[in-house]
């Protein structure tokens, strides 16, 4: 018997055999999230996107909680305690449906819940995390400001002591989940440095007007946070961190999810292109049989599965406690950039149909334009890597 006869068949959906790296538990998580997204998101998301709304966000949050997708890599307090790879696989499947759904999960789990889990008091954890893990309470994360995106150290939102209370004033911008959140983790300048505050959204002086007229992440709730003399008790502050280390560590955790998620958007667009190329006929045969189309598909497949391998490698490093922030920047920079290129190439294969919401390609392409710049722009991640490679700080 020849060696080649013992080889497994080539799988166009998994050309590198990456599934061989996954444990049965990993595959079970992936299959659960994929089935949920196929049932609860894919039949409706084009309409949500076209209307610029996510009308069932509270129902979706509770369902995501029921399958363990909220704060899933956290331990205790009703969280699933899943591995980093399992969380990444979930992000990939969610973003294969829509970036807005993955953003809902990322902000809930990797930003708001992660901040509470890592830096909160035991009382804060007990009060909020079980309900957030169940999707009963939606959270948001207030860091970015109208005039301070990539430079959070210059934020103007302030928290000042008044007796035993804190009084917060300021504005936050481009906040996912803001208008539907029951709790906000807000970062503010204090006399002792930047601190995080747990802000119930029903307190006087807090409002979260929704941002309209977006051309990206349309099936997602995006808001401004307005804090006008918001009075909080002394125990509203996150006790375990002072300075930018707090919010930046949360962002690193969320960026890790983006490394996987971007490949979900890319996969959905690639699969749409392959299906279209095999069925669309021009000059008497399917366009998938032409050399230029096959070259496009081959290049897309190479970048897609290289990106998934990179995400898997970073996930294993996170599970081993060895993942550095610079490596997360490496992943986000590469995978989002390549995902956008895959979507654009897929759109050329679909021709005029590529701009139709009957296909997912243009929706994913426009969503990724937001993913490209949120939680660290291309330039910021380039400079993070440049500093790591040279030892020279170009931020100054």
C-alpha cells in the first residue's frame, strides 16, 4: 500500500487539517455556537443591518447566556470557565454571522465582565457577574471619548470625591451596548490616577443616547455615554487597579477575541465566493473553472487559514499564561487586515451581486472597517510592534 493511500481526503473547508488540533470539547463549543448563530442570527441579520437596528438584543443576550457564551473564559460566578481557544472559536462563529453579534459578546465578557472579575471587589462580583453571565444584565465599557480615542491617558472624564461619595462628569463615545446596558464600567481621571467605576445605568445624571446613521456595525447598539454629576458611593470604584493598566489589560483580552472573530467574517465571505463561483456561469461554464477566479480563491484560502492558525497559536499561548500584549497586536493587525482583503476579493467574484444584502460579503466588509480601527487602530498596533522590535518608543 502506498503512503498516499493512507492520507485522509482533502477537506476544502479545512485544507490544513486545523481541526486535528482541537479537542472534542473545543469542537462541541464551536458546533453549539455555530448552530445557535445559524438559527437565531443568520435568517434575520440582513434585515437588522438594513434597518440599522438590533431589536432583539435583550433576547439574544439571554440566549447567549444560556449557552455559556458570556464571560465564557472567566471562572466562577456563573461563568463557563472555558479555555481561551474555546472562547476564540465562539468569537469566530459569532462573527461569521455578524461582527455586531461578536461585539455584543466581546464587550459583555472581555471588557465589562473581565474588568469586574479581575479588578472588582467580591461584593461587586457577586452583585453583577452572575446576572451578566446569564444575559439578564447587559454591560458596557466606557473608555473612548469624543476627543480621545487612541490616547486614553488624556481622557477628560473625571471623578472627584465629595465626602464619602464620588461625583463623575464626562462623555464617552462609540460605546457598544451603551443604550441597553444595566451597568457601565467607566474609566475616569481622579487625583490618584485613572480609576474604574461600576455605574448602574439608572443612577441620576447618566444617559446613553444611541448613535444613528452608521454605515458599519449597523446590527449593533452603539451609544454615547453622558455623565452629568453622577453621584456614586465610595464602593463603586474598582479597588484592585489604578492607572491605564486596568483598561488596557481589558482591551488586550477583547482584542484577542477579534483575532478569531475577523476570521469568521472572512470565512463567511470566502464560502459565499466559493459557492457563487461554482454555480455562476459565464461563457458557457461556471466562473470557478477559470484560472483567474481559482487564483483568487486560492489566495483567499491561504490567508484565511493562516489567520486561523495564528489565532489558534495565540489561544494556546493564552491558555498557557504566555500570551503577551504585543502578540495580540500582531494577531489583530494581521487578521483584520487580511479579512478585509478577503471580503474585497470575494466581492469581485460575486460581481454586482457582491453589493447585495442577499449575500453576506458587503455587510462583512463594511463591519470590518469598524473592527479595523476599534480597540486599537492599525497605526497603534504597528507602533506597538515597532517598539517591541526595535526597543525604541515612537509614541513619544
